[in-house]
């Protein structure tokens, strides 16, 4: 039975699109490790919505199988395992995450803080300027005086955080699905994160109660990848 959506796309095209926005599933599909029936049940609600009527599960399974057959398993993106095996993870605790209003006073004082020369080797700090906000992540001891001086300019401030930095090869940032693999792994552990990317680093800001668990999860990912990659 042929299905066509309101927009004219065929069922096969819609199935391809739904799988393509799930890169980790697409990769697994190309490697032949996906249960077609389970995948069909997962994507059927979205397909039904796009088609505009209920679709037959067997038809979806057939479309998935055809897409799997078309995927060229001989031409792949660099292996995520290889990338993770070449990665490293670092952790800093007692971090403060603060949003300020973007004013001349805030910019002047934040610039002065970040230009100081007594930062310890390896001490992380993050500064992002938006259109109307300035966001910084630093050690609590670094920012405590600034929080007093700029009390009226603070939009939000959170202490008792840890900054977990996952450093990967640069090519990781142009390969689809890499970040999804990491964030999905942490989500399955029930870890809530604030994420910032600054190649070659991905920074995860987490509550200190989750810091050790986050660090050990990412360290295990690296170690497991090294074993699989034979390193």
C-alpha cells in the first residue's frame, strides 16, 4: 500500500527523514544492529502525524529495511569509538555560574577579572557575551567580590557546581551524532547538565552532587572506547 502525506512525500521519504534526524540510530542501522520492528514502533507516531492518517507497521518496517539496504556501510564518518578513545576528561569543582545584565560596568569588571595574571595553570573559566547578557563560569572564590560589586546587575547566579570538560579531537565537531551520543549517555544516568561547546572542549556544568558520577561516566566511555579501538 502506498502512502502519501499532505505535502506529497512518500512513506519511504518520511521514514528516511525521521531516521536521519536520529544520527545514532542511523549509524546503528547502517551497521545492522537495529531491530526493525522496535524502530518502526518508535517512529510511527511522528510518521502518522506527517502522513495524516494511521499507517501500517509492516509498511514502515519495509521502508526501514529498504533504507538500511541503501546505506553505504563502506563509507562512514570517522568512528565515534576512535574519537572517544582519543578524548580526555577533566573536572573542576566549586564553580559559580552567573548571568549579568550587559552594561558597561559589568563588561569593564568582568574583563578586568579575566585579564588578571594569577590564574593557576589549568584553571578553567568561561566567558560568553550575548546581545543583552554576560555569562561567566569561574571558581566561586574568583567571583565572590564581583557578585557583591555587581549585585544589582545579576540576573541569575548558581553556586555549588562542577565543570566537567570533555576534550575531543577537532574532527569530532564536524561529525554528526557525536554530541548526541554523549548527552544521551548522561541522560540515561539521570544527570542534568548545562552544556557549552568551545572546540576542542565540551563543557558540562553539573550540580556538585552529580560531579563524580558525570566524571566517572565519561571516563568509562573513554576507557571502553580505547579497549574497543585496541589502544
